[in-house]
């Protein structure tokens, strides 16, 4: 089984509530930030990938589902490790799994599903199959 992609992020004051505890919504931002870091490590972007079919369209990965189960609080200035795996790689979608921890202590476990879409200015995103070269890159982190 491949090792997960790992990134680290510090809990900023703006990520917390008045008690200095990380707000639940910040966990979703941390997961998204980790997804972006994984894609950048593969030479990709979450937005603005050139469409292999040419033209002025771009490929992006809008979210269609996100969830997070919270197990322990994080506090201001904690260093949070975020492990990311590809749980499912479908024809048009990818589901990421996230494990957030601090010094080995589990803080939260989350999941996010994104759909590969072609974007044209002013038009609704059009789901398309994930290009083969992107599939090959994402398989490095598939479970």
C-alpha cells in the first residue's frame, strides 16, 4: 500500500474560536489545503489545468461532497499533520481521505469527493472523464 501524502499546517489564531480551539470549519480548510498541496506536488492544480482536448477550456475539480468526524480538539499554534490518500478513483471523480493528527494523536478524519469538469467561461461545469495522465499521477496515493 502506498504511503499517504503528508503536509503540515499550523493552527492560526483566525482558525480558532474565542477559547482558542480550532473551529470545526477550519478542518475543512485544512483538508482542502492538503489536497492542493498534494496536487501541486504532482505538478497539477485544483484549478486551471489546460484541457487536453485543446481550446480555451480549463479543467477543474469542484467538490460534490465533504465530511469530517472530529475526535480531539486542536488549539491555536498547534502543528497539525494532514495525511491524504486517494480512497476512490472513479471515471469522473476522485475521493480523498484525510487523517489529521497532532504528535500522533488523531484529531479528525475526513473525506472529500471532487468531480473532474471542463470549464468554459460563463457555462455550467461539464463533468468529463479524468484525463489518463492525471489518473496515473493520482494512483501514486491510491489505497
